[in-house]
C-alpha cells in the first residue's frame, strides 16, 4: 500500500458511534452507485436481506472546489466527475508520487462524514490487492476526503458486457475471483453491497478488482441487516448478466435490458441459447430464488464463502483454444517471366493455374538433323551481329547530342496498372476508448456499426469548444476490431450534429485497451468537417487489426434527451475500407 497519513490507519472512532467495521457491514445494496466519482446508471433491486436506508436528513451542500485546488499540499484536483447528495468525486494527481488518484470530498459537518471516514479506514486496513485500495482518509480544514487508487488501464465490466456476453471461461474467472475476494472481506467484517457491473474492473492481465468496498455504501448512508446475503445475490446478478447480457430483474440497469415483466426469474439458458449449464445453475443458486434451477433443486448460496465453495466444486472450465491461422499455400517458382506460370485473376478472385510439365523436344538425328542445327546456329550468329551493330550505333548517336540530356520513354497508358478500388472491411466488435478513466456512452458503441443510421453513440456535453482541451478532456473515441490485420486506407463516419466543427483522426492501435496512449499509436489520417458526414482517406494504406477513431473537436448543439446545450457529437455509422 502506498504511503498515507496516520488518519488512514487509525481505526478508532471517538464519536461514540458503532465501530468502523460494523458501520461498513451495514452498507446495503440500495441507492446510486458511485464508481470513481461516477453515479451508476441504475439502482440495485432489493434483496431478501431487506436493506434499509439510514434516517433521512437534509443533505449538506458539496464543497465548492475547483480544478487546481490542492489537498494536503499533495493531491491536485483535476476533474470533477460527479457532484450529488452533498459530496463530490474527483480525478486528481498525487504530485508526490506522480500518479492519478481518485478523491471523494464532503463537508466535515455532513451527516455521513463520520461513517465515510470509518468505512474508508476499515477498507484501508484490509490491504487485499483484489480491491481498489484506499490510500488516505483525512479530516482537515472543515473537509473530509477519501483518496483511492485510479486504474486507467482497467476496463469496467459495464464496457465488457456492452460488447456481448462473456465466454464461459471468462465468466468462471469472474465469479471465482469476486466470490473469493468478498469471502475475505466478510471475514474482516466488511461488506460491499454495491457490487454492480460498474464496481468490477478487469485489468490487462485478466485479474478482476473490486472498487468501493464499504465506502460507496457509506457515501449513500445505507445499511442492511443481512449484508452477506445481499453481496451474494449481487455476485449472482453479475454472473447472470455475464452469461446472458441481460439484467436478472424486470428493470433495465447498467446498460443492460431487464427480463420480461411478469415472468419472474428464469434460468439463463432460457434467455440465451448456448449458456454453460453449470454456471447458469450457479447464478440461480446465488440469486434470491431459494436455489431453484431449471434442471434440479440445489440449496441456495447465502454467503460469498458458500458461493466460492460451489465454484471450486465445479469442473474446471478451460480457456478457449487460440484460433489457428492456416499458412498460405506454397507457390512453386518457375523460370518463366511475365504472367506465365503465375496465379490468374478473375473478377478480383485469384485462382491458381496448374502447370503441366512440358515434354523435352526429340533429339535431332541423321544428316538432316545436323544440317538444321548448323542452320539455326548461323541464324543466331547473324542475329547477334545485327543486334550488336544497332546497339553500337545507338550509343554513338547518344554521345553526339549537344545537350547531353536523356529522355526516358514514358509507358503507354495501356501499360499503367489500374488503381486498386478500396474494398469494404467488416467490423467484428468495438469498445469505447477512454484513457482518462471517464467513459461517454459504452452501451451505445454497437450502434456505430449496426447498419442502422437512426441509432448512435453519443458524447457528453462540454462547456468549452469546439476544440477539446487536454487539461479536462484530450478527446473521445472508439476502438474497432477488424477481426484480423487489414490494410486500412479510408473511413466513412456518419455524424449526428452538424456545425463548426468536427475533427476526427484514425490511429492504428495494438489492442482494444484504453491503457495505451494516443501518442504511442501510428496515425493513419485526419480530417475536419462541418457536415453530418466525414470521409477520411490515407495517403498510404496502414496494416492493422485495431483502428481508433479519435475525436478532438465537436460542434455546439442544443438540448437533447441525453445532455444539455454544449459542444458534443454523436456517431451514427462507421465504415472502413482498404
């Protein structure tokens, strides 16, 4: 754990309230989620643990701070990512260790300030690397602030599910790692109770990490009588969503569609074909359904430890075999020049033309044969002599020129190779790219290549523009997976809002991760438009599998269903060719 003040490790609560661990355990699955300062896009349904909110009280106004303000002469606030219910959350810079951190801020006289401090200090003492670590928890200058890790190279489960359901092996890793981590937390008297897709992060190494342990619920002032049951049901909901890409309740939440109303909780394999049977039954046992599954009766898992044991008892699910790419067919070389002996091309499709071996010519025999041989030899000698004489005459004429300039003959128009017409390139999948940790619309990414121009991905509304400023947002974008390496030479982008002006750049990326910086990628081409379409054409094709469409300028637009007036843009359709 990184260096922190003594307040971060002092778990004594001198206010006369319950111990920190008890307060943390009373956090419930109710209310809005706060993930690195962002409110989640849906509430968690009530579990059979009967969660209850703390007594209502008038919220204290959030501290009016601004970018550039420093806490403890160390943490410089850079971007406010949310402000609600009397507290605010920021992305900040630890100037001492030169790294990004997250900060929750609330007034010292806030009714939940003491419980937030207690929950943060208890979470800091756990020190489990499977959780996003609390680095500092301090009360000073009429402020209470909690500093935690910021993981820009990790991807939210929300973004992973937006691209589709997880593979069985990946879903198995998810439920195994999360249940084991929460088992360790509950042994120390800590509960999360806000285990939503936004609270789960997947690192580039495949490890799942949990953020907001105890703190998120304390910020909302929520308690629960049975925190272990609530956490277990939340893990079951995550597994259900990972298998089906549906939220296991009637309401839509976290960018996922809920189940049909009136049918109740149905087994995952009834929602989507091909679901792994063992994992589907495990999700049903963890959810609040008394352990009923589609095929048999099993006891319900009511604690994370019981769920972890059930996962361990399952047959191990192996990772999928890597895709094997067949090597190109071996081409035999021949001594012939020109197009003879090479594959023939018909309507853009190359077909190999087999070459039949030529029989050797019959030998020349008898006197007639010898005469023919001498005749052919004489003709060859005469031809060589004539050619040598013509070559010498040409050289002499060239040396007698007054200017000494040589004119190179230009090839005729018929000999010039035809310019290759760009062919469309299919998009396999896509994912939003946000290296600063703040996504725009992860659920809307598939709308940019679904062939429907009425659906779109949208950005948030920005105050400054049209060019985005690096100090608050360097740009917004989407990384597209073409399935395999392709020669990309052009792109056509359909835009929702016209105006002055939209600027987009294509980059060749190494992966779909947001951890790679734009500066490390190879630039393909860039362009600017004031219309609702933008065509980008590269001077030279670039071979890549992953293409980043990076927007650095957006026009002013009015109020719509997603945001207020400001500089913003929406993408309706993206097509690549090469």
